[in-house]
C-alpha cells in the first residue's frame, strides 16, 4: 500500500494505463551524401502519416462538435503543403547534411522566431500552428509511439507523471476510472477538475513506488484516503469493492436531499451554489440542487481550443449557462490565466514565481483588447439571466477601478450598437490575496460582492505554494491566520452591506460548516460533488451553536487544535442527528 496525497475522493479499481513521458531526442550526427535520398523519403513518409493523422482528428472533431471547431486542422494540413515551409526543411537536409528530424526542428524554430517577432496576433497564431504541426511531424519521424488514451479497451486508471489542466479537460470521465500522478498537489487546478468530474485521484507517489507501475497492472485508487494499491490481493480487492458499494449507496441517499431547502435546523439559510468550468458541469450541479453558480472558471473555455475564443463563442457559452439557470445567479469570473493554467497558443513569459506573476486580472488589464471581448460577451449574456461579473486576484482598489473602466467602455460600445445587456450587472471581486483582505474595508465601497477564494488565500497567507507536494502538509486551511483573514473580510463586508461568498475548495470541506454559519457567510460555491455532503451537514448544524463554537475556535492557537475541535463538533452533530452509529 502506498501513501500519496488524496486529491479527489472515491474508489477506483481497474487496470493501469501508463502514459509515457514525452521527450524529443534528436540525432546530432551529420548524414552522408549517399543518405540524402533516404532522408527525403523519410520526410515524405512523415508528412504522409501526419496528414492522415490530422484527417482522422478532423473527422473525430467534426462528429463531436461540428465543423466550426475543426477549421484549425485545415490550417495544419495547409502548412504541410506549403512550399515555403517544406523547402526550408529540404534545404537544411540538402545543404547542411542534417537528418530529417533535425531539419524539421530547425525549420520550426526559424519560422516560429520569425513570426513571433512580428507584432501581429494573426502571425503569432500561425507560429503556434507551425509549432504544433512541426511537432506532429517530428513525432512521426522519430517513430515514437502515439500518445493516445485507449478508447477501445475497458475503462482504466490513468497513471501519469504530471497532469496539466489542459490535458485533463480532454479526458473522458467515463473511460478514466481514476488517476494516479507521480507529482502534483491536491490544491492544483488539475485536482480541482478531477473533483469536478468525480474522478478519484491520488497524487505525489513518485518516491514511494518500489517499482514502476506498468500498463495492465491492477490498481486500487482510494482518493479520499490518498492510498494506492498496486497489484492488490484478492482480499483487498474484495474489501475495496465493498467500500465502493457503500460509497455509491451514500451517494444515492444524499441525492434525496437535492431539492431540500438549504436551511439550518434553527432556520438560517446558506446558499449552496456550484463551481463550474464548463456548461457541461452545470447539469450535474443542478441535479445536485445547486442554487446558482458562484464561480464559473472561464479559463477552461480559453484552454480548450487553439486560439482565443471569439466574443460570439463566449457569448453562446455564457448565455447557455444563464438560460439553463433560469434566473438563478451565474457569477462569471473573468479570465484567470497564468499560475498553473496556460494557453497552448499564447506564449507567457518564463516566470520564477508564476502564481505571483503575470496572471488573472493582471493579464486582463494588460490585454484590455482581450478583456473587453470577454466583458462584452458576459454583458450580452446578462440580457438572458441573472449574470454577475467577478474579477480574480484583486490586490488593490486601482485594479477594480481599471477593470470597471473597461467594463464601462464595453457597455458604452454595446449601447451604441443597440445590443441589449443589463446596465446594472453586479461586479464583485475575489478575495484571495492578503492585500485584498487588509483593504476589504476599502474594496467594499467599490464592489457589489466579495467571494473568498480560499485556495489562493491559503497559499498566499501561509506562503505555501499550492502546487508543491513537498510542503503540502503546510497548506493548512484551518490555520488560525486564515480564519482571522476570513473574519476580517466578513466584518468589513457587514459594515458596508456587501455580500460575502466563499468559493475556494475549503467550502466543500464538511468540517468547515460551523465556520461559515458562525461568521455569517451568505453563499458557498462548491464543486458539484460536494454540494450534497455539505448540505447534509448544514441541515443538522445549528447556526447559534456555530457562533458559540467560533468564539472558542478563535481562542485556539494551532491548526491542529482547531481541526480537532471542528471534527469533534462535526461528529457530535452527526451523532445527535442519528446519522452515524457510535
Ligand atoms: C481560489 O483561489 O480559491 C479560487 C477559487 O480560484 P482558483 O482555484 O481558480 O485559483
Ligand atoms: Mg484563485
């Protein structure tokens, strides 16, 4: 049994599929004159294979989402037919006696550098296309195996060194039973997405494996406990099968609560909304009784393609979400790119500390052209439902004012064009930087609502990188410093009559319920999977008792003491309700 980091609850039992690491190794020796013909032949064969692969992907994409999205493949095919690109490669082989793969790599670098130097978005996009096609061609020239997830086999457990959010977005939850990663941390966005999809995930097992896992090995992933079993005994499989059965039964039981109002036994309400990254997730959230969307992470809409989404594309998505919600609130967070979320088609600067770097509102305010496209799309969607706007990573009043100025420009443009939108659309901010907490009093005068992002707030308050598994034990949401941050925000908001929501992952931790009730949080926004367990806890937690408990909690000095006290309170309320046998 291997102890990793439990990152997404649930039990998966199945065969491993190990995704190989992908690194190019190019030959550095020159070819002989007699090999020229052979190198050309290899090049043509590589081009042929790349084209047929692109054709296949295009057909799949056409069937899945329609021809509008698959236009990119046409562009890739055109590059492989482009005489300028191909002559560059052939010239390098012929004049410099280099192997085909080396020539392809040098040609890619040449064009990418050339296009990148131009101050033209269109050409920069072409550079990315060349990189993409070039890499495909390289893959075929190097004869490397296709990195494709099996689709024709039984569902499997994916074993991968590291998982990026953009890889995860392409996984089909129905074939991926569970995931094991060698490195990574439960507060990364990949982990958040795995939770949203309900895929059990254990991370950070790299140094704990006695021998590498191989494709076909039987695995058990226990995402709640953070355990991994490689080639388990029949007894262990039986034990976990039973545990999984019980988990499914619990899920069914909780489902009965979906439409029960979210009110404490002493009559106080706490709105339970959903965090989503795509409209796809909205159905699951609504069937679990979500009372709205408290956080729509729009960056995945940008990551799931090979260019920036147009205003029209974004509008369609936001409008669909607003309509599905039928008047329930939809808080759309503007692009929070950077940190661990990257766009394949946009070169971000290399950064020493990406989470403290060029990301979120900082990116939007430096690219007001792109920001305005998004705001226009959100504003247009506001005509179709209860849409609200939220700015991420706010650290100053200036940023709010600058963002609101772009919003005002977008409104002015739409009004001049006669396009309908809600001119009083509420705009709020994420509170996820300690500076925002410290000035919450000042921010409250500028915004319609606060939403506390505990994921980043914990990392910045405690100076603990949320991606670094080596220090993940220090990533402690129940740290007294974090609780004091929460209290400061709520008190400032109350003085100004500003609503406070919580949308970080801590909202989904059932032990935290008395914190929300005790402080007087208005809304929790959670992953769809967490809504019902949190509601079950709320239905038995008295707000009055929670307030008293918080007085006690604020006197405790360590996270451990706080956690233990909350766990005791949780267990007692469960016992009192009769949900748990002693
Ligand atoms: C947060 O930081 O708590 C949050 C909700 O935003 P994200 O996890 O997307 O950074
Ligand atoms: Mg955040």
